């Protein structure tokens, strides 16, 4: 019987992304004790939250080349060590400045996850299995972690206190690192746990450019890659909606409909649940579409239609909706948006199969930049107008613009000498 160890490797990457998102959101559940322990203000807490995305954006752009150069295992072990240490240091940060540095380093430590996920899937899975696999990484793991983080983290705080919550999360990183040292390898040929049949299955459905191992990044073909810029632009558009709702949805529900914080949190579950469904649907659809039409533009078409539907779903928010209409509108927008959740990474591989980690880092940096712009711009709009309406209009407009970019601009990739793999390490 053929082994299926590629799915164990995929499971390791998915679990890392879940840990990442729980770690980065943990500080939002410890606002009050952090303010009391270190004397920080609410405004300073906002800065502490935002600085994570700054570190993440810069490091995401650089971590992709590192993953392609040194392989997933080495880069991820270093990254997990960094974000586990910084998570453990939060309770003893001592001041606003200490928390600022720690959150910046946490963003740096978590940045290699998606470039590594993209490279792992490109090397470990045949093309026809990548849609669902990357939907698990970029969609289900993200929206699922947002669903479980609230009850999980509040329960941990009840059991071990807010300091213990951070130390427990750091311990999870250590456990993951031990498993990765044992199980994770950059290439199937480096793992003794696959049989020849599984290796042949993977190798038979790979791009020619993806057959190489670790190699130095080549910046010129990367930065002049038309499809990669399309991915980055579309990912920024979706990222603005994602980060906008992640940071501001509870405040919108509380301010517009008079809900308590607890009620707003409960109502906020629906959009992220729809995100899980959307991510799974997107993974299945893109794989089926690719089997019928094995062209790069077919993946962009799925993303373009999904972003268009996401943008149109937000239109009712501009017309003073009831709570029910608002929840349906937002849930539909997030659900349609998450259809693209894993396809960004598939499209990154399609754009630059010879250096998938670098391509994913480029796209991830665009997504992270939306995480800097969206919360601050939404905050400015709300403080200036007293309403979220204009912010939702910006979200919808960007989604439609991203959809047009996906549908009209991409082109089929042609293999040229510039795309040939660089010299590979032994």
C-alpha cells in the first residue's frame, strides 16, 4: 500500500499556522492585566497591536528567500524558537517599550509560516492536490484559529492566569519544534518515511521548475513577474477586508447596534464560520477547475469571481441595515473572500514555481501591509465621520478593483531561460 506521509507534512504546517494566529491574538485577551501590570494606556495598546504587522510585513518579504535558500525545516525551527521566546517574555516585558519590542519580534518570528507552507506544498504535493491543501493552510487554519482562540484563551486564563496563558502558548511552540525536528523535511527525497510509490506520485505531477531543491533567490525575475504583482495587488484588496473586520467588527456591532462586548463577540463568530466554509469550497473548486482547464488563468478567474462577490456582498452595509442584514452581509463577504484564502499561495507557486517561498513572501508582505493600513484607515474614518459606512465602501471598492485585476491582467506563464532553476545546493 502506498504511503501518505505527505499529509502528515501538511498537517505539521497547518498546525503551525493555527499556533501562529492564536499566539498573535492572545494579547487582545490580556489587555486589562497588561495595562495594570505595566501601566500602559489604551492608545499604547493600539500601537503594540499594530507594530506586530510592521515586523511581519518586513520579515515576510525576506523570509521567503530564506526558505528557498535554506529549506523549510531550518528556517521554521529558528522562527518557532523566536516566537516562542517572545511569547514567553510578554508577562515579564516590564514596560510599554518592552512590549513594543516583543510584539515586533513576534511578527518577525511568525512571518516564515506562509512562505514555508507554500514551498512545502509545492514540493510535497502534486499540482492537482494543492488547492485543498493550501485552502487548509491559508483559509481553514486562519478562520478556524480565530473561531477557537476566544474560548481557548479565556479558558487558559481561568486555569493558569494571564501569565500562564502566554507561557502555555510558548510551550506549544516548543512541542511543535520537537515534532518538526523528527518529521519535517524540505523535500520528499530527504524523508525516509515515504515509499517509492508516493515519491513517484508526487514527482509525476510537478512543474519542471519545481524539481530543484534549495537555491539562491533571483530577484530580477521575481520583481518583474507580472502575475506575482497581480497576486500581491489582489491579496492586498482581500487583506483590507480581512484585517478591517478582524480589528473593527466587534466595535461596529457594539456601536451601531448597542451590543455588549460579550454579545458582539458571539455575533462575530458567524463571519469566521463562513470563512471556514468558503476556504474549503475554494480549495475544492480551484482543484476541479484546474483539472478541467489546466491553465494559470483558471485559478485567477476563481479568485476574481470570489472577490467580486465579496465586494458586492458589502453593499447593504452602506444603506443603514438592520443587525440581521448586517450580519448576513458581512458573513457573505467574509465567506466569499475566504474562497481565495488558499488560492493566493497556489497562484504564487504558479507565478514562480522555481522559487515558491520567495513568491509567497512577496504576496504575504502585501497582505501584511493591508494589516497596517486597514485598521488605521478604518479608525480614521470612524473618528472623522462617526460611522463605519465610508470604511465599508472602501472595502467593497478595493474588493471589486482586486476582482478586475484578477480577471483581466494575468497571463499564462511561459518557461524561459530566465525561469530555469539556479544552481542547486547538494
